[in-house]
């Protein structure tokens, strides 16, 4: 479904030098797979996601979706960001239907599809509300519904639950699992949370510290469909084993890049 080959990306740093964000990334994502991406801060997770979305250029390598090279954004891919990115002047219904309107879908069909997804994310009755009248968790539900309304082959999610409280995060995780089971888009989900990566994913891609590379790919051999109560899943022994393994790998990465005592002392003198 998605094939990434030899992907490399650099940015110009504040000092005018090149900051290498990604180096030699090779990754295949299967059709209908729920892939989660985890790694240290600054390892290029978001850059990788934006490259697949066609939102940023890259320096070397290829990205293909169903064998077609990515040259920019396309109707086969939808993105959900952490900051919601809703139209503040538009109602919930109009926000969810926005992508359909841009694709020329007739009003009756787009509103019918939008209402069904609004109900699926638990917001039936809020169709006429504006984003400013909603909580953060409710706004993110609107963002997810909007992304799914265009029926994308690929759903790209960049820490979509990072700005909400823990209780809301759990509820959104459960709703996302239920929606994915019904619609089965291919999902690439970036997160800082080991727990979230394991709860949601079929596989967890562990990226190295910058420059970002694939350090490990960990299968999540937990049953599908996942329990609607993600808390119960989080108490399973296998879940604990996988998250412990991921933490050991991440902790080792941090240790490798931590300045030695002598270097810290030299910097302070």
C-alpha cells in the first residue's frame, strides 16, 4: 500500500548549516494496516508523516501509494493534526462536509455522509455548533470525522490526541479503534506514547534519534478487534511486555545521546 525507499530529508538550521532530519528510511505499510510510529523527540516522525502526505519535499528516495509516486497532496490521503485545524466560522456539519464540498459532492450526499460520521464519533446533536463552542476532545472528533468523510485510502495522524486530557484521550482511542474496524483505512499514526502505540497498532515502528532511521519494527500480537475498553487491554500481560521492550529501546537511545559527565562539566565551565 505505502512503500518508502531510501527517504532522506534535511533542513537549513538557524546557523545556516544543514540539519539532517531523516536518513535512509525504508518502510512498507500494508493495506488496511494500523501502523504506529514512535521515537525520541526530534527524530523526524512528523517530517516522515508530512512527506507521505505530500506536504513537504524530500531530498532523496521515493514514496509510493499503491504504486503511484507521491508528488504532493492527493485525495487518497487525509491528515489529522494535533491542533485540530477546523474552520472557526463553520458549523460542525460544514467542517465535516468541507472536503466533500471541495470534491464537488452534492449537498444532500455530503450532508448525509457527514451526519453519519458525526454520529459515529459521538457528536450527534452538535451539527450546528461552531468549533469555539466545543471542548478540545470534541474538536478532535470533528477533525477525525472530516478526515474520514472523503473516504481516504490512507489516514495520516500526527499525535491527534496529544492536546487532550487523559480521560478524553482514552475515549478517543476507543472511538478511533471502532471507526477503523468499520472503515479499515490504512493508518499511519505518530505518537510520543508507548502505551498508545501498542494499544492501537498492528506494528510499532521505532525511529532512532536524529537523523531519523528505522531502528526497530515491533509486531503487536494482540487480538483484533481490540476490546472496546482500552484500559482492560492495557492490563494484559502481553501489552505490558511490548511496552516494556519499547521503553528499554527508547531509554537506550536517550543514554547514547546523553552528554557524558565530563562534557557537561566542560559546557558549564
